[in-house]
């Protein structure tokens, strides 16, 4: 089963918790055991799994990405001017795999699945692929 999740982002850099949406797609599928793949089909966005209890974690991550990959650098050459967003997306990665057991995502107590925006605001698509087994 493949499902497209459409997202709207509101700022250049943000992390949207999509855990509940992924679980909803899993619930609709009726799959009890297997793997779910969450994939970002954009070169300036990514998917990560991280803490979803303290919102300061998201703030701190975005702050450090901006420090490591500044938006402006005299040696950037990419004509669109968004080299930093490509670097951040490559660092985070385009996808995550999560085990499914008894119809539930196997995540740690404080873990959530995030779409990471690095070149917003934009309309984005995230694909959720569920493999039974």
C-alpha cells in the first residue's frame, strides 16, 4: 500500500511531527505486522525520527543546522541560492523505516516521525509505503 501525505509548511526551516498521520495510514491499511517506509520526494526536505516530548529539541536542532549550514556563504555557487537547504536535507536523509507490530508503529517512548522543511514555506508530499510481513 502506498499513500501520499500532502503537507503545508509555514517557514523556511521547521519540523512537523507526522507520527499521528503515519499511524492513521497504518490503521486504515489493516496491516498488523511489517514495515512502514516514510519517504520525502524533495531535495530540500527530509524525514527524521527524534524526540517529540520537548519542543526545544526541534528548536535546538534547527538552530544547529543553521550554524553548520549557514544560509549565506561566499563560496556557495548554486544559482537558486538554497545550498544550505540541500546540505541540511542530505544530512537528515530522505526516508525512515519503522517496524510495525500488532498494528502499531514501534517507536521509543519519546520518539516521533518528523518531516523536516529546509526551504519553505512550501507544499510538500511525503509518501508512506506499508509492507506487510
